[in-house]
C-alpha cells in the first residue's frame, strides 16, 4: 500500500484515483472546485462514466479514498503525487499548461523528501524537464531537493475508462531516475500481475520502462496513430462513395491482415473527443517549433473536418437546397456512453446545417443541449426528433438506436432520407421500413 495524492479530479484524475484505491492504495484526491469536491466526497462523479459512481462509493466506504482542496496537506506525507490537471487546447493549438504549471509549483513547495512527481496529464514532449525545474524552484530544500520526476501517460477511453485503467495493454513509466521508476512500477504491480480483486490472471499487461521524453512521445504516437487510422478509413469511405464500393467490406478485408487489424477502421462522421484533435495539433506545433516537417500528421485534423461535413454533402445531394428543411440528429456526444461534447462531430454538423438554413431537432440519451447552438430543438426521443423531419442523421451510435423501429420513423417523418453516420445499422432493415438508407462509404 502506498500513500498517493492525485491532483485534479477531471476524467483521468478521478478514474486514476478510484482505480488506485481499488488496487489497495491510500488515495487523496485534490480538487479546487468546491462543487466537484462536495460531489466527490458524497460519492458522485461530476461526469458520466458507467460504473464509476458505484466504485467511488465503494472506495469511500472502505476508507481508501478521500478528497480535499488543500493541496499542501494532501501532498505532504505522500510518496507519489500524480499530476492529472487538465491541459486544454490553447488558441494556437498548443496545450495550455497554465493550470499544470501552477499545480506543479504548489507540489514543489509541499513535496516530501524523496517523493515522486508523476505526470499523467497529456503534456507536450519535453514537459518532464520543465516539471523538474518548477519543483526545484519551489521545493523547501531548493537546489538540494531530492525528488523523482516520472511520466506515466494514460490511454483510457471514455465510457470504458475504469476497465481500461485496471486491464491495460501496457503501463508506460518513464523516469530519469531508476529508483523512481521502480517505485512507480511497484505501485502498479497489482495491475501488472492482475492480483487485485477482480483481476484477470490470464491478462499480462506489458510494462514499458523508459525515460521521460520517450514516455511522453509514446502517448502522442499512440493517439496520433489511432486518429490517423480513422481519418485514413474515412478517406477510403469517400472513395467508396464515389466508386460505388462498400467500405465495410474493404475494412473487413484490409483488417484481416494482422499487420493492419480491423480495430479503429470504422468509417463514420469523424473522430471527436478531448484527445485526438488536441494531440495531433500538439504534434504539429512540435514540428513547427522544432523545424521538423510532419506532412502526414499535419493533414489528419483537416481530413477529419472534411469527413464531418460529408453528412451535409449527402443531405444536399438527397434534398437539394437545405433552406427550411427539417433534419433530426440522433446522438450529440462525441461517442456513446459519455456526456462529453468536446470536439463532437455533432457540433460541426449542426453548425453547417444551421448555416445552410436547415431546422435542426436533436435527441441524445444523455446530452440535453448544444451550448454552441442553443437555438436547436431538443426532443425527448428519436421519434419525437424525427416527427416532420425531411431527414434523420444518426451521428452517435448509442446502443438504443440499434432498436429503432424504421416503420414508425418513416410514419412520423415528412421525408424518407436516413443517413447512418456510423455505418451501424442494417441497410436492408432501414430500407424495408420505407426509408432511403445512406451510409458513409457503404452501398
Ligand atoms: C482516445 C484513445 O482511445 C485513448 O487511448 C486516449 O487516451 C484518449 O483518446 P476516447 O477519446 O475516449 O479515447 O475514445 P475512442 O474510443 O478512442 O474514440 C475517439 C473518437 O474516434 C470517437 O469520436 C469515436 O467515435 C471515433 N472513432 C473510433 C471512429 O470514428 N472510428 C473508429 O474506428 C474508432
């Protein structure tokens, strides 16, 4: 058991805090926002993540986790301090490190002798060096301060975050000091050996021990590759649309090659979320700052925006001028099982539709409005959204849309266009229901 402090209880911080408690560590979560703090103390997670509230309540009841807004008190006496503060995209594409720098300075002044500062936030490559300088600058022992600096990036997906944390493919620990890496690796032993209650002994997560800069680069390289893979299949889907080919069969066949594999080859309305767009922008700005040409990485985000707008192009092709046309949007969150709207394709699609003069009615199982388009109507279910609509667009593949009754949709709609923005539905079933099916690169 190790005493751990987790600074910042956003997505990554809350999941990490709860998961570290679940594998037996004593965790103090540090949160400055009073509303979030009181929610967490009473066992309520301030965002939607399936199963996390229950796990949090369990760990609170076991006494393995507590929350405070007093960073100095929370950090003093802990061996390992995880920095999980948000690094949102700044106006120029570079991550905004102001909150992280402020937290690091406070950590420095409270860090116990020999303790380790671990960065979990996604940070520009090279941050580890800056973290060392910031801590040394505020540590009471000044230049004589003894502390470790480690990078331990996180690869969790929203909607399955706790599972991803507890059952990872790999754990990456980068440090400039072997002892610090050893200590963080020991903390992860219950996960690496799957010995925590509920662990899966047949799983053997890899441990990647490396230096700080390599660990920081691994995070960007993984997200950059996944985003590129999605943008790539979406470009193939555009070719399929033009050629009358079927991207689903293309992806299946291509994915059977073990060197490529089928995962993350799902064509759709493009990727969203807080990571992919931001991390690619950070890679591009790294190239700019260091004079490195990165034409592939530079092209991925622009390609993704083009993909989001394919839906509007398809609506124009089917309906002509969109002025006054009514379009129902099914799904607003950037992916199912989350209420997160950051970089959601729905935002771009709705904005383009409104700019084209269309009227938009949306329905999402959890999200009840688009802050960027407060004027759009929000329906209580898919059928209410579709009532009187010329077209329905499935933007986010929530599982409840798998059971749509297409006859009923067709009965309440004014038109018959159905765009399956995620290639999720059976085209034959949609057509049999009396609707005109259009997928993304799908026949
Ligand atoms: C991602 C990474 O998967 C995770 O490892 C990282 O740490 C954070 O970013 P997340 O954003 O939660 O996680 O979701 P993910 O499931 O990866 O999906 C991201 C976006 O890509 C979603 O909008 C999703 O709809 C889209 N996507 C995913 C596709 O369009 N096609 C695919 O084949 C896969």
